[in-house]
């Protein structure tokens, strides 16, 4: 039996693309999780692992939908293999029923883990840098003619469109600048 596993990281994400792939591949039963792949204790994954039996094939859209770290990936595939179940990842064209497929699986799993760890490392470095006060984000953009343009707009001498064009900003940015300027004026009058 062809058994599919579909996963997205959050409740708000759409599974349609993965589900369409499962239909195209003739998958008979699909298990769907909506939570992070870093957690191996996913309810539908657990149900799928209990459901499959010898001769079945588990199909996923990509390795990253199944597991996020090499250890979890290899453990899951080993559990499947122990039950006589093959693992197929369509994106990576991987089939563990072949020796080359098992070898490639190990390599892809290592790359996926390296990528995830690199992202986490960059996040930690960014947080540490910001905590030290070395990184304060992108400097705010300055508008040399802001006071004059806003004054002309407030007096009704120019329209919003003309003011936006002179400043070179979007509508939302214009109204944000206007609100900020108004706050600053109110603070100075207190």
C-alpha cells in the first residue's frame, strides 16, 4: 500500500500542494501533521508509523517534510526498514529500497541538518550582537523635505498623492510619517 505523509509547520500553512502530489502518485492513505518538523513526537507521524506494515511504501514530498535532523530521519527510516517498509521522497528522487537510495538519504539528511543548525547559529549570533548593542537594525530613512511637504499637505496646498510623490513614499509610509510627525508635535507642546 502507498502511504503518504504530509506536514506543514503551522496551522495557517496550506497542505494542498503536498496533498495534490499524493493524489497524483496514487497514495491510498495520507497522514497529515501541522506542526514543526523538529519535534519527532508528531501525532499523525506516530499513527502512520504504527499503521504501516511489510510491503508498504511511505511517500513524502521532501525529506524536510518528514524529519529535520539526520538522527531523526535515520531513526524513522530504520524503523520503517525494520518493518519491511520502503521510504520515498519525491523532491530528492530518493527510494530506500535501493542501496544507492539509502546512501543518498544519509547525505541529504546531513545537509538538511547542517542547514537547520546554520540558521539557528545565525539567529543566536544576531541575538547576541543585538544584546551587546552592536546591532540596532537598519538606520531610519531620512526625508529632508518632510517638514515642508507635510506642512503644505496639512494646509491643503498639495494632495496626498503630490506629497507622496515629492517624498517618494508609499501611501502607508506617508500616513505613518504623518502620524509620527503629529506625535512629535504633540510631545513638544506638552
